[in-house]
């Protein structure tokens, strides 16, 4: 001290009338760095300023004794407000070099610098003062305590103003960036994580926080509080309930913030409220220090800016929920199940199997007990599936009565799934015993993705529905090949039908007592380009399945009426034509009237048109079929039942049908030569007689068969013994030859 300053009363000159210092509340601190190679300067400066409070904050002193030490210190400590810097230390311009490094290399433009020198004749150039933003320059002899305090106060005020401006500018930029980034996030969890990260960045903290909201997974308001987004060591708790944090303070602070709907600031943490009357969220951030006023203002601006984004993301989440979650069972729907299949197939197909569960005859529950009971049944099935497989499989509802599962094949087996349906399900006051059909697809057996896999499981399920021996099927590529072949055949059938390539052939029916032709059965033929024919057993089921049979059936009836007119024009009167009718035709509400209109349009006698139905058609929807047949019969159209005995019909329905004729199926005719082979055929013929119906045996190929049915009392026959099916031209020749 003596070496540089003499007779200065420890550097500071005495001053009269020094004001009494005010007692102010300490709310923080300012960090002051003293850089000087004289130890006594450090001591007297600290003593002079030790009791000084600036803007309610005390001073914290740091000390360096060379320019190099000062730079090393500042590299690690960026929160210095004011530097008292000696110009002359290890060199005459050491202090100026420190200023240059602070501004240019360290980029510290907020810190205020007061240059001091003990050599009155030495002063930095004016350009240095301007270029490096020096706050003040004094010789040490000029700095009385009062002047030093004044310089420190003005420097700290400048520091605060510059820092506030910079922070506001930086904060505004972050708010703009945050708003843009967060509004791009359509996931509520990603949005929440972004809020935590952006707020922490905004106030210069590491991201350690959680964002929680009072919403369930489906977006509806509830008392359950979930961790939607998190950062730092709270990240593992994303999507968990709040209590899983196992931190009473955080839980209490978040719940209080949600309840009070306002921010909470403490010296340890900050809890911010985000949302409105419908969507409430609390952002918890560990600060470990009080949040400064300007930081609070930045946060408030940020939250105001982002609240719309939060509401939009929440609404988007609800829309997403509606698109991907079944509202009744709260499980993934078909769309989400398809995505799960996609992800599972991509990440780990392994031993994984996809399963579809179709509840048998579910419509009967809805129709008989009401839709409310049906819904409760679906919920009960969902609950049991979750109980049995929730830990190992992903469960979804992908159709009205179809559930989907994805999980290990070793656990999702036909036996384990059948076990789910052993016990009745409780729906309202009903205990319902139901069965199900299962389709399986091993993910390693398919190269398809997502929707393609679902299609393949459906192929297996549809095959299982047709399987009478078991209620499940595993997908194989042969199934899809067969399905593709059927669809290709159906496309060709549509095309050929539209181009009038289908043909109607006729097989004569003979009266046994006179051996005269009394009518004929119209049989559909589909010729191929190679000169052959596709079997009706192949294409008729396809036409029925696709609904094309309705158009084809109408065409057949029209052709039959035209054929009756043609026969009459050749003098062949009173010959009936029998036409087969399928269930899809009866389901068509215009069917009955279309038949009547066709007869009237061609002007044929109604009794010359006979409609043949099978037992399976009657048993499918008896009331609909009986009502339609009664209307047709009242108009005069004849009705015959074909394949009688094959479907084990109920005789009660047989009595209700307005029949004219029973046909004995060819299967029973083939068995006539077997022991007891005549029993069923004879029973059917006798039954027809007792009901007052005519009987006709089809499939007669030998004279012996004809004699047997004649002896039983059968009246009419058709079969290869008499004539094979033939086109119109051949039929006319046959009829002329057998007219006598």
C-alpha cells in the first residue's frame, strides 16, 4: 500500500456528513471481482464496501492478483456483475489486455468494468475506453469511499439494465422459437417435455422438471394426475401417475398449483400453472434459488404465448384419441391395432402372433336383449381379456364384435383363448354363455406390413368360420392364394355376365306314368374360352357371396319366361320351367314384385314358372322366405323344395311353406341299391303324398332306379337316364322327338 499510495487514510479520504446507511432487506447478491496485484487494495476495498447493499442485494467479493488469474476465473464464473480492475500489474497494460479478452474472447458484454490505477500519469487511450466498454476510470487517489460506492452502484445499475435487455431479447427469441417448435409437436407428451426444457432454458437452468395435467389418457377431465412430460432425472416417470414420483414435496406443490390455478414461487422450486377451465397443467421446475422478477416476467410472457399451443395440442390429442381408441372399451381400435401390427412386425416379429377373436352370434344378443346389454357384454369380454393377457399382449377392439391381440404365440394359443369363454360373462343382470372363433397369423410367416397382416388374419378368421371341426385357423399363404383366385374368378364372372356370356341350359323332367316331358329345370352354365365350363358348384357360391346372384337370378327368371314363350311358339304348350332361387334374392325387397313383373311383361301363365328353394334357404330366415313364397303362390307361381332331407329341416316349417312339389335329392337315389338305402327316399315320397304334394326324384341314371321310385309312388323323375342338361336348340329337337 505504501509503495503505491501515500497519506490517503487507507486509500479513502475522510468525508464529512456521511449519511447513515439504511437497513434494507437482503433479497439476493451481486458478485464483485477485484483484480489487483496489491493485497492491501483487496483488503481496503472489501472493508469499504462490505456493508453496502445495492438494490436490496449484498456484495460478494472475489479476488484475483494478475490478469491471467482474472481470465481463468472468468472462464469458470460468468455471473460477475462488476470488475474493479488494476491497469498496471504484471505489465503496464495488463489490465487493458484483460478488458480486451473479456469482451472479445469471453464474449462477456454485460459485466461492468471499472479501471483503477495507482499511477496518476498513466491513462488508457480514449479509443480503448470506447471500444471495450469501460464503465469508469479512476486513479486510486480519486476514489474516496463515497466515490467508490457511487461508481459501484452506477455500474451495478448499468449491469442490471444491460442484462435485463439482453435477457429480454434472448427470452423473446426463445419464446418465438419455443412457440414454433412446440406448436409443431402433435404429441401431448412431446409438447410437455418441450415446455419443461424451454422454461428451464429461458431462465438459465438445467432442465429438471415435470409437467403434469389433470387429464386421463382419453383426454377427459378427471382426478387422476399424470406426468405428461419430464426432463432430467424425472424422465423415467413420463406417462406415470403423479404419485409414482415418490416425492411428497413435488406432489404437494403440483396438486396445490392445480387446485389454486396460479403460479407458486419458492426459494427452492417453481410451479407454474398452464391451461384454462377445461385443460389444467402444472409445470414443476427445480430452481434451488428464487426466480428473479425479470425471469418471472419472461415466464409469464412465455406461458401466455404457449397456452394456446397447449390447448391445441390437448384438443389434437383428444382427436387422436377418438381416431385411435375405441370409446366403449378404451382399448386401441382398428387404426391403432394396424399401427401396432406395423411396429411389432418391424421391431420384433419373433415368436409373435396376431389373433382375431370373433364373438359368435353377437347380433342375437343385441337383437334379443338390446344394444345396452350388448355393450356391457363387450366390456366384460374386454375386461376378461385384459385380466388373462393384459401383461403379455396388446388388446384392441377392431370391429363391432371382433377383438385383436398381439403377443407371444406360446401364450396366445387356441386352448388359452377358448378358456376365456368357458365361464359366462355378466352383462347387466344376464349371465351370458358365448363362444368365439379365432384367426391366427404368425408374424414370421408373413412379409406383409400393418394392414396387410390384418387382412391375412381376417383370411384365417373367415376360414375358421367355415370350419365345422374346430373354431380356429392359422393363416397360410395357400389361403391367400385361394382367396386371390376366388376374387379373380369373381371379377371374370362379373365381366362375362355383363357381356352375356352366361348360358341357361335345361334338363327335361318326365312323368313316370306317361314317360312324357312335363317340364324342365333351368340350369346355369358358364362357358370358358377353352370350350369347357366352370362348375356351378364353384361360381354360384361366389355369386351369392358377392351379391351378384341377385342380378344373375333376375336374368335367369327373365330367360325362363322367354323360353316358355319360345316353346309355346313351337306348339309346345303347358311345359313348366323350374328356376333355383337363393337367399340373397329373397333378401332383396324388390324380388317378389320383380318376378311378378317379369311374368306379366312376357305374358306367360304364372303356373308355368316354378321356383325351387333349398332347405338351407328356408332355415336361414324362415319368416322372410315364407312371406315371400306366400305372395308368389297367391299369384299362381309354383313352388318346389329342392334337396329335401339334406339339411335336416324342421317339419314345422315344411308345413308352413306354400309348396307344390318335393324333390328327392340325388344323394338318396344313389343309395337305393345299398342295404336300407330305400328308407329315406321312400319316407320323403310318402311324406309328400300325405302333405298333398307332387314328388320328383332327380339323378335317375338307371332303369332300376326308375322302377324303384315308381314302386314307391314317385310321380316325376329327371336324370341322365332320360336326358342331360342341354341348350335351347338341343332342347327343341329333344322335345320334338319325344312329343308323340
